[in-house]
C-alpha cells in the first residue's frame, strides 16, 4: 500500500492544499469524501471560525481530514488548542520551524506533516521528528521558498536525504504531473491551485474566473523581504513593483501590504487592489469543476499515464 495513503488512512495519495481563503470545510470534506485528504486552511481564520469549520467538516465527512497551520500567522497557540479539543488527527504545518510544535502535536496523537522548500529545512524536519515532509517547489502559489527551487529539482534532492514519506507540491494539477512527481521520489502529491478553481472552493467567483483566464507569466514570486509570496499580476502587484523601483524599505513594503489584502482579493473578489495568490499551474487550468470530477480525472490520468509508461522506453 502507498505510504501516504497508509499513514493518513486515505484511498489516494492526493492531498488538497490548505490555502488561505480557499480551503474551508466544504472543499476539505469533499476531497476527503472522494478519496483524498482534505485540509482546512486555518491561516485565514480566527480561532472560533476554525472551530466551526472543523465541526462542520466532521458532519460532512466520516473520512480523515486535517488542518494546515502557517506558523508565521498569529493565533497559532489558540488554533492548536482548538485542534486538540476537536480531536483533529492530522496537522500540516508550514512557514516556520518544525521543531517548535511537532513533538507537542504528536504527544496529543496528531500526525504531523511539515512543508519545506529546501534541504536545510528538510533536515530540520528530520531533527524535529515529523511524520511526513511536503517538499514544495517555487511554482506553487502563496507563501513560498526564497531560493526559487523548482519542484522537479527539489523532490530528488530531498528524497536523497530523507527516508520518511515525502509529498510533492508546486505545479501539480494533473495525473501526468502526479506520476512525474512520484517517479522523482515522492510518495504522494499536494495540489492547491486546481482545487482553488473548484465549485467547493471558498474563493470568490471573480478570483476563480481569474485563475482560469490566467496565462503563463501571469504570476510572480515577490515580497521576499517580508515573506516570499507568488501572486497574480494586477494593479496591486504593479504598485509593489513601483515601490521596488523607488527603493522602498522593508517597513514601507509591509505598510503597502497592510492587513486583509489577501482576503480582499481571493475572498471578496477585488481583482484590482487585492492580493491574488495562485501557482504557475493556473495557466493550465481552464475550467471550474466540482471536486468529484477533479479527483476522478486525476486518478484516471495517473493510471492511464502509468499504463503507457513503456511508450517512453529509449
């Protein structure tokens, strides 16, 4: 049995990324109900809102699901308390040091996966004793690695130094790219952008339409002085570039970003002044589909590509 499927108790080694403003209980429960692992994205939630999403997810599915916690966000301790009280059994941590909370979570019976973007943090994951590593290439949307290592380069690098279950993330939206990641050494995949453009995603319809209208080159990794984030190029992005041209300081960039910018774009649908976090693979997404169809197509494409692997013999 596949190691990722086994450790999480799921049918397919497909994890839905815990994206801010996109990954509520509807998306997470639907992915879980269709054989994957759904994740609630807690980074955009106040503690009481997170509790509501967990409780609603429990009612909507009897399958395993988890919560993603970006460690750079406020309310982390409050979120962890709620996760333990609500008996969530799977947590994905990201954007921070895995040593801070891993043992605490495991002592409370929680399986821990941590998202990394380089070898340095993969080794920190081993030291911390995480159960699963998610290696995310810089193609991915949202917060990302400053080194700009692509998924195709990152997965074999990390596989060479770790033996524990490894999930590939960044630039994966089809069964073919899933198989490619597995051949490179991953045990499973984490998919974000494809699920952001699903019926069950909590993203605003304006943002979903912007995803399916995207072309190659429409996103860029920026704001490395604060925390690197991949976003769509819109008026807000242009304002950031103007600030760089005027030699803005880190403090000035932080003021420009302000608070609520991602909510404004992804959840409220302001395509002009909002922050629109999405991956490069958005250029390959051209429709909004229900999770049931997305999951079915991923599995069919994967199995078809696998069955035809002999076509590529040289």
